[in-house]
C-alpha cells in the first residue's frame, strides 16, 4: 500500500503541469489554405475546355496560381493549380462538372482556422504591456526582443485572417478524353 502511494506521488510529480491560458508561445499558421484538393477533369476537347475552365475559376472568385502558359501541358493534357475561397469551392466543382467529367477531388485538410479573437486578445495585451512597461523592458533586452517577435507574429496572423476566410489550393489535371 505504501509502495503504491509512493509510486502515485512519483508519477504525479513527473506529470507535466497544465499551462495557464493564454499560451504565449503558440504559433499560428500563416498559410491562407484550409484544404488542398487534387483531382482530374476529363474533357472532350482540351483547347475548347481550357477557356471555359479559366472563366469558371474567375467567376467563383478563384485564380490560377500562375499564368496558364507557365503550367506543364501537352496536346491532350494540362496541369493547373488554382486557389478558390473555401466557401465557393463546391460551387466551382459543380461548374467544372458541367464542362467535363470530374470525380470528387482528394481533399487534405491544412490545419485549423485561426482563432482570431484569441490572436487579437494576445496582441492587445502584449502591445499594452509593452507601452506601459518600456522602462522595465529596456532593462531586459532579450525579453523585449521576444515580446517584439510575438507581436510581429500575431500581427501577421491577424492580417492573414482578415485577408481571407480560408482558401482551397486545388491541383487539377485536365485531360482530353480518348
């Protein structure tokens, strides 16, 4: 019995302590992509379908990641990479299915949405404390630099979150049916 109590006390002492919120060193993704899709579209005639596909992407609020002429392609096949707002991605898929045969794309999630309220709260607290405690921070240059880095990261995260509600990065192979 005593051995069991000693063992339990030893395990409890070795267990990591829970961290009080907020967790200041938490990093947030700066990538605007919430999902990455991969798939194929089979079309009757590639040269006729490509302008229609480009128009459908634009109509859905999407864009090609580079000029069409820069993508790898041949007489019967064209690679594309595009981004589209996540909220409009299903509508784009439906539009592309009107142009050619398109199976459901393979979808890979890319992280979680940015908790904007949490980011803003941290940013406000750090900025306020930095302003109110300039003298104390001047006496601890390493801590001041760490605060500046956290403020920079949080400001960048907030800017990414404001600029997009999340996008889908879609890698597509357009193939001419044979």
